[in-house]
């Protein structure tokens, strides 16, 4: 499989939220490509275990490092940058993947809201601001991947805090892509990873067997690498239940709320149930 030019043996990847889920799967895949990897996570015990597991599996030794990092704290993220540069001299791939759930509805626990926004959105902003200037100055093919969510695009009711945080990640990453392509000589690309239903600790905190409809984190990472190689900015992942065509119809309907002046979140409005179902059948016909 062809790869994005930043994904080359001997180059360096930094992954936040790397102790589990998509973050660990990405770190494992990068190391498997012969890259040097820095794993970052706020959970010290889980992070140390993940690093040990990765080092043992791949016999990567000193090419795998870890640093406990709370991405909500800019100084922590700057420390992560300095740690990676001191250890390996460059950063070819930055994956701003750390995230939390549980913020709840609009009229919810404001402390949970604050923490969720601080990690999910400010964590990405901190990562971009701390790492991007040095990555641009390297003048070598590099990539910044930010993990978003379909919920940040279609905004289903009931999980407003999370939706807001991931909508912000989408906007930040779009702005990053625009700025990077307008810097003369810049070789850094930006990518918005938009996972589908993925079996992780966030989606299934109680564990258990993987639901049939879910992808594994490894499947998400393989899809990410494929689409990065193709030059995609929006890495919109399907899963075992939802096709790309279905996602496209849902996204188009959400945008249509504004264009058609429908009620907010009309997909979940009883008066528009039949209209949405008829619209969505267009995806089933193409699948």
C-alpha cells in the first residue's frame, strides 16, 4: 500500500490519547512502519503499560518513548513537543487524538462541560500551536491528524457538549489546512479523522464483546493511512453498519436544515421523520 510521505522508516510520530483505542492502534501501526513513536496520555499507568506492550511486541526498544501529558494544559503539550524533539530531533506526524466523553446535554454539569471542551477542543488547539511551527520549519513531508467525530457534523441531540467540542475540532482543522497550503514551501498536510462506530473504551466503557456494527481501532487506522496516501483531508470512516453513502445523506440533510430553513435538528423532529427517511433511502439505493 502506498503511504503518505511522512510515514517513513526512521521518522517520528507523536500520538496523544495513545494509551488505548485509536491512539494506541495508530502508535502501533506507525512503529510497525519503522517509525520512532512518542506516546502521550493523561493516564500514567495505562500509558506506561501501553508503551511496554508496544516495545515488547515490536522489539522497538529506544525508538518508543512515552510522556504523561494532559492536553488541556498548554505547558504540558509544549513539554511533549520539547520531549519529542530532544529525543528524536523532529516530528513527522502529530496525531491530536486525545479525547473524553460524558459532557452531556446543554443544561448539564458545567464542570464536565469545561473538562470536555478543554481536552477535546483546546487539546487540539494546543497541539497545533505547539507543534505546527517546528513541523513547518523542518521543510520535510509531514502531517497533522486531528480526530473529530461525525457528531461534530450532524450533532445528534443528547450529547451537546461532545458535539460542540468535535464541531470545533472540524473548524480548527479546516482552518489549519487552509493556512498550511498558503505557506510557501510548506510540506505539512492536515487531515480530519472522522471515525464511524468504533469499539473503544469511550464507546463501550464497560467492555464486553465488540458489537457487530463496530470497526476495530486498527480498521480505523488502516483506513486513515489509505486516505492520507490519497491526499484526503476529510477521512470519513464507514463502519459495519453505516456506509459512506448513508453518511453523505445524513450530512447533506443536516446542511439542508439551514438551506431549507427547517427546524433545528430536523432529522430528529417528529414532523420531518418521514421526509428524512425518504431522503435517506437515496443512500440505500446507491449502496
